[in-house]
């Protein structure tokens, strides 16, 4: 939802029925986990894409 439509945290919180602070926390954790997996893949020689490169789909 965030990567494709780029809604604000307030819009996401309204859609999910959770506080905006919860949205910020969950997005931060998801990005951190994804970056960790990307770093591990790069270290294993599976590619060197960063989180920013993956999200830059435009």
C-alpha cells in the first residue's frame, strides 16, 4: 500500500483503524526487516539492491 500509492500515515491509520504512531512504528520495523534481508542477500552474492532502489519503481 505504501510503496504503490504513497498514502500518508494518517490515511493509512484511518484505513486500518489504528493510531498514526502505530503505522509509523510498523513501517519502520518492516523497512528495517526488509533492509536486513536485502543486506544478507547481497552478502550471499544474490544482488546488491538497496531498499531505496526496490521502492523506486517509478
